[in-house]
C-alpha cells in the first residue's frame, strides 16, 4: 500500500468540492461521494511513498510546513488523468509560489525516499480528485455536469460551475494506506 501526506481544505472549500462530488453522483456517474471511509474528504496530495522512514506525527522537521498553513488555493479547471478505458476527473490546483514552496519544504523535511514520481517537486500536478474510473464514453457527460450553472444539486442551493473556486488549505494529514487510518498532523 502507500503512505501519503495531504493538505485538507477548510469547511467552505470542502463543501464547494462536495457539491461537485454530489452532482456527479446524482447524475449516476462515478464520484468521490461514493467512498464511505470516514477519512474520505477533499484533499491535495503532496507526497506519496510506500513507507515513511519515521512517523510524521509530531515530527519537528514538519514545523516549517505547518507554519505555512492556512494557505489560500485556487481550484481551477477540470483535468483528466490516466489512460486506458477509464479516467480520473479532478480540479487542478493553480500553482502559486507559496504552494510550490510548501510542497518543496515538505519533501525536504521528509528527506529522500521512494516518492511516487507524480508527487516529486518539478513533476507534481496539484489537484483535488472529483471522481475515479469514469468510463471514456461518459467523460463529456461528467464535464457537462461541472459546467451547468442553471442546475442545483438535489436538495441543495449551490450552483454547479466549472469556474475557479477560491479555497483554503487549512491542515496537513497523514494517510496510512496499510492501516487505512488518517492522522491529522497539526
């Protein structure tokens, strides 16, 4: 399995992403809303490794990273990842000097390791996942759900839009994929 360090969003930003999760689910599309693990919430993955040399909880090397929070973010256009018959649908996180600095500081604090290539500085595409395993023939439908301004999530009042979302990363967490446990690091 994997270990990861992730930024979590403040309540308003989390809710804005969940509106999109719920809209995809309401349209009968794959969505992160379908994942019922208590640790499932919108996040930005900063680092993924098979294992950490030392536990990140209470690691003093992370102090400079935690000092950079809260951090304003801008959730941008939808983006697709993957290959084959299915794709991951996500919102790009528009890079800022502060975000890239925090990402670099985290990697420096954790030291060298067997990082997933797509999480290393210079290779990382920051994003918030909306759905996994969307069939190729339903991608247009999924993107249309995100761009409809005149419809609302059933029972809600928030319009669905692909317009950028002003967001805030408020905390750092450790996801232990082996134990399936989330640990806040702030």
